[in-house]
């Protein structure tokens, strides 16, 4: 079974993904895969970004600074559309190939963390979807500890579906208002339920 995991920014998706991994699932992170696209300074993607935004997106050592790109795209929908138009087709290609490979290993439960799963219509490639929900005040507090200002949090949230809408659309729900151990327990129980269905 191939699961798609999604939720709002700061909702605990990465914590849940780690819990699924600890419980024996094969896990993948779509964001991490996207980050790999920036690592080759000679790639076509990086050249396209430099052509549009210039040297301001690079660090002093010549690496792509994702935080600077975030500042650009989350402040302007047209810039975000440009970036996603470059990245998402390649991400979908790689994700589809990885899922096809996982289906050839039917003994594995596979979980993909995809923040914009429903926004992109990618739920169709998964056997089931899991939405993680966290009380907004708690999410915002977590994000502030990562250095995001309140205005930046709201800007980023505006580019995604509301957490409640994602939860309503998902096949299964995780509630992350408690400890990491409580979230891990939910992930373990969900895998037990799903394994009985396979």
C-alpha cells in the first residue's frame, strides 16, 4: 500500500513521517526530493532560477539559498507559479517512478510526505491519503521557534489549502495536539489497521 501524507505547514508531517519509518514503513519526503534539484549549480533548473532572479538567490559559496527563494515566491503568486512550473513536473516524474518501484515490492508499506498533495491533485497516485491536523495556535508557535515571523506564516498558509479542508479530504486522520509519543502511537495504530486491509 502506498500512502500520501499531508497537512498544513508546522502541523507535524515530518514527525509523523519519522514515526512511520520507526514503525517499519518505507518513507519518502517530496520536499527533500525538491531540495535535491538545487544542489547542482550547473543544472538547467538552477540556470533558469538565476536567469529570473539573479545572484541574490546564491550564498557566498555559490549554493542556492532556499530561504531567499522562499522570500521571493511567498511574497508574489506569479513567482511561486514560475517556480512550481519548473519543479513540479520533474518532482511528479521522479515520484511516479519511485511509487512504481515500490509497487514491485508489495511486502512494503510506503508513505510519501507531500505538503501540496491535494492542491496538485496527486492523491490519484496513492492508495490512501492521511491528513495530519494541529491546532493553529500550536502550529504557529512551532513555526515561530523556527524563525518564521507571524506575517510570513500567514503568507505561506495562504498558498495552501486550509488544514481543515485537507483533513476533510483525507482518508485517514492524525491529530497532533499532544506529544510526539502520542503522534507516534497513532501512526503505529494506523499502520496496523492498513496492514489488515492489504
